[in-house]
C-alpha cells in the first residue's frame, strides 16, 4: 500500500521538537534574566558613573573586562544549548533515534511581521522626537516596550506556525505587559528590570509547565 508523506507536517513536527519539552523556554528565560539585570545595572546612574570613571582611569583594562564578560555570557549560552541537546538525546529523545532540529523554527512571515512592527514603533518614536517631545525616558522606554511587543508577536507566530498552543498565552501576556511599559513612568534602568521580570516569569512558567507535562507523559508511557 502506498502511503503519502506530508512533508509540511513533518517539518512542523521537527520544528516543534525544540520547544515541546520546555527546556528551551527555561534557557531563554534565564537569558532574559541575565540580560535585563546587566542592562539595568549598565544604564543605572551608578553603573554609568562607574563605567565612565573606569574608562577614564583604565580604558584598556575596562574594555578587556567588558569583552570578557560578553564572551563569558556567550560561552554560557552555547554551553547551556549543548547541555540541553545532551539531556534530550539521553533522556527525552532516547527512543526516537538521531534527531536534528531545523535551524529555523518559525515561518519566515513571522520574522517579517515582527520586524515590520518594530520598525513602525521606531518610526513612531522618531516622530515624537521630531515633534519636539522632551521626555527622553519615554522615548527610551519605547525601545524596550517595542522589543517586548515584537517578542510577543514572535511567540504568537510560532504558536501558529509550529502548532504549539502553549505559546499563544505566552505571546499575548508577554506582549501586552511589555507594551504597557511605555505608559508606566519608569527610568530606563527600571524599565529593563520590568522587561526582564515579564519575560523571565512568562517563559519560566511556560517552561516548567511543558517540562512537567513531558515528564508525566514519559512516566505514563513507561508504566503503560
């Protein structure tokens, strides 16, 4: 008997594998946490003062230290990805054979839409500046709020393109709360903390929920 193979559905399932168990959500939530804490410190009054003084007194050492911090962050991100891949091979995917997730998990239209929305928000911010707006903090908050809204759109698009319903509330909650940051009178540093709290919490809850479901499904399969 001839069996037709749905390549579109097979591609979608392969893309979904990288998100079903929740480990990617936990990794990204940790990245958001570290990134937001670092940005909040850097853009705070104390952080900018320290950096300025350090660049004046020890320019070369400060630049080397900043490069080292960035390199360490990239090394941790790469190392966590390798660790997640190993856990999946030896625990979650051990009965599925060798699986290599696709490099692009979402459809191209998702990236185009997110880029378009971010561009519109930035044009709006530029328009505010040209109109004579003098609230510098509001303009800077627009950058953070816009980034959060775009992230929400990305997750909404992924929920549709890879058929993962869990990302629908992630995109809605994270996007709406991020957009609300523009209307809250926070400093640039405080906005980064709020941004990190929103996405770290949202993805942490999503990841733990998915991980719990995955482990429960494996336990039921082993006892079945």
